[in-house]
C-alpha cells in the first residue's frame, strides 16, 4: 500500500468514526448572530486542507467562546488567525485551540 493510499484510507476511517460519534438528534442552539455554521459538521475533520492563516480582522476565538476562556481582565480572548480550509472560516488561536477544534471528541 502506498503512503497516499494509506492516508486516504486513514482519513476515510477517521471520518466514518467521527460520523458515528456525532449525535444528529439534537441541536445545542437554534440561532446565532453573525456568520452561519458550516453545512457539513464533519467538514472540520476531513483531510489535510486546514491551514492557519492570519486575517486583518480581530474576532473572538470560537473555542474560547464555547469554554468561556477570558483574559486576566475578564475580556473575551480575540485572535487574528482563521482556518483557511473550513468554509465558515472560524477564528482560532493558532496553537492548542486550532488542533482542538479539528480533532474529533475534543470540541
């Protein structure tokens, strides 16, 4: 088996595993202000197309918002970095939270 075939096989297996663990019966929130969520909830788990990209705008980190992470002054944590591979272009801190967002079962 070539390395490329191995990678495609692994991605397929991980996508199937992620799809099996997602509960499709309920939604946490019915509406959000701002940009809508991506149409495919598994999109953030597929492939190696996720790249950290600097963006001129500063918005709240998606992971920090969910977990309620704040600065020492109690303000919301903001970032310039987005995932260029996701269709909804989520703002994420480039280290820990970028990988947490793209790992099944972590976020």
